C-alpha cells in the first residue's frame, strides 16, 4: 500500500515538473526522469529534457525548489513562472460559461411539455 502511495505521489510531482518545464521553456519537447527519492529535505526528482543529459535538473516538492544545469538555465524564458503561478493563470484564463438558471415557471413549462410528449407517445 505504501509503495502505491509513493508511486502516486511521485507521478503527481512528475506531472507538475512537466507542466513547469512546458510553460517556462519554449524549446521543450520531452522530459526524462532518472531518479526519485525521499531525502532529508523532503523529496527530489532528477531528470533531463529533450533527450540531452546536459539539460539536467533536480526538482523538489511542487517544484518549489528547482536546480538545473547552466545549459538548461539558459533555455528558460524570463520572467520564470512558478508552478503555482502557472496553475493559477490557467485556472483564471479558462472562463467557464455559466448555464442560464431557469425560473420555476420555465421548469414547470418544460415538465408540462415533457408530460405531454409522454402522453402523446403512449396514445399511439
């Protein structure tokens, strides 16, 4: 059970890292994760992007800590956005259209229409 919880935790963290990289690196294509572990400061996940081991990184929980090679550092667009900022921006930019709320009269009218349809169908 504990192993499944750990796997789910690290999968969630990997997804967050991927979102962070996609948003902040214009030339991002792929990510390869090479190591994951619990350690004295929390957790760390190592990897690299675009099939180039010179573009390596180590990320902490929720991408709050992110260290990377100089080569990868040069690829980031500025200003960098943290994972939380990215998610907040995405959530606010997706305006969900609101459904029109029906009045009681409209609901009753719909029900009457539905009732009439059922009665008509049963008479045939």
